[in-house]
C-alpha cells in the first residue's frame, strides 16, 4: 500500500505501508541501533515521535512477550528501509508487522532511510507525518504544520502510571506500601520508566514503590525510602516545572539516582537549564567517557535534550562526557548524595557497560564509599 513520509520543511519520501491504512504525526527522529527494535518501540521516551531505523533490515527476529519496556507500543510511527515478515528466532511469537497492526501503529518500508537520516542530521529533527490517506503532498504538508509541536509539551502525563504500585522479586504487585523484606526500599518516580530498570533493582534485592510523576515529594517521604529513583521519560524537560519543584524538596533528604529525563530533572532542580540537541542521541552504540576511570563506556541513549553543564552549581562533579559532541552525560553531588546519567545503563536491549551504576546506587544508600570515584569503578 503506497505511503507518504513527509517532513515539515516539505521534504518527502515515498514507500509502502506494511501495517495497513492510516495517518500519523510526530517528531521524526532516527535510531542507530542494529538490534533492539522491540525495546525501542515500547520505550515511553519515544512518546510523540516517529522512529526511523538506520539499520536497513528490520523484523527478521520477530517479537516476543518478554522484551517489552512498557505495557504498550509508545511510538507514533515506524520507518524502515526493508521490512522482513519471515522472522526466525527461537523466542519469536509473531511478526513485527502483525504486532504493530494489533496496536494500531503505522509502519512503512521502502524509504531511503539513509537519505532521511542525513537530512535530519543536517537540518535537525523536526515534525513530520506518515500517511496512506492524504497522498497529495501539499495537502499533507498543511496537516503536518497544523499538528502539535513537540517542544514545550508535557508527554510525561501520558505515560506515567495512574496509581502507586509495588515491584519486587516477584514482579509487579498491587500494593501501596513497602513490604520491608528487601535489602533496600526505593521510591521510584515514574516519568515513563523502562521496566528493565525495575528488574535490575529486583535482582539486587531492592523493593521498589512506583509513584505517578506528579506525586508530591511529601508523599514519597512518608514511606521512608532508603533512596529515590528518577526514571527516564519523554518530551521537553523544561515543560516539567511542577515535577522539578517536587524533586527540589527531596534534595538532601534521601540519596537520589536519575536516568535520562530523571537526570535532566535533577539538574534543573540544582539550578541548571536544558537545551534541545540538533538531532539527539538515539542508539545503542554511543561512546561516553567515565572521567574517574578514564574508560570509554559504550552506551544506550535516547534523548533529544541536554543539560547546560556550565550552569550547574560549583559543588557538582561532572562524571561522564559524550565523546561525539562533549555534551554532559553524568553528574554527582557528594554533599546531598545525588547522582545521575543522561544515558540508559539498564542494558535493554544493550550494551552492558554501565549497568554497574545500579550497584553504585546501593553503595550510595549504604554510605559505603570513601571517595566519589569509588562509586564509578
């Protein structure tokens, strides 16, 4: 079925839908991962975005019921060079195309994804759309221009949990309080978290109580957690002023660990602001320098915004730097026992270089470190 992919600057690409009819709008971005499309599609950080895969062959290992990072597909649309319906993997349960159809997500193939990615790298990520319905480019361009902007919108309210729940070594449970049987109790702010973050805490004997994004800080502190975790999530961090004010109230009260959007929120609570990257960092092969060990970690990343490191307080230690563009990738504030990273150490779909940071959070809660560098080795 003929499909049109168009950017808001009028650039268009023709391809074929492999999921049926439809029309969708969102910010068009690209991901450089060779594998992990199921985790990408279910990552809440992609809410409101149409994802282009730079790897040319997608769908060859199908999908399964285990590799979900949230309870549904989160992307607004999916663009690939070549879709492979004949999947082959011992864990596969159905094809990628069938799965997308079940969830009403438009997928298109036959697009020159190399040219599309190059255009986004030159001119930046921008609004766009996919359609099988409005095949007149001029008419579709008007629809794209009239669609909501990505910057300034609060997507967190669309992906956060509607209620408090418990997560332990048996997975998710419908509880509103800690059991008190784990090694540590962690209060989790759900800004659009990936499930593997909770799984990695559970593997380490940590009980998690997950709270909706806009829960007042006082409510978290009532449960007397050993630490607070700030999850990843979608959208513009500057639009989340109420959340930032809540996190300010937690500074110095409990040890804090933030990932991706959680990192940006923590940095805003410390007084820094954020800015939009030209085309963002999205993939599972981004090099980051650990400034304490001087080792390069290959990391999974998914963000379109970044923190202005020059605006951080003087007592903030910069722990990680992106080697591609030297943007901020990690901080630690010893006095208030708070640290965060811009990338995703939870290794879903990979790599595993930075998973040690979950153990670092345990050290932080225990107080078992003499120097800041002890947390990063």
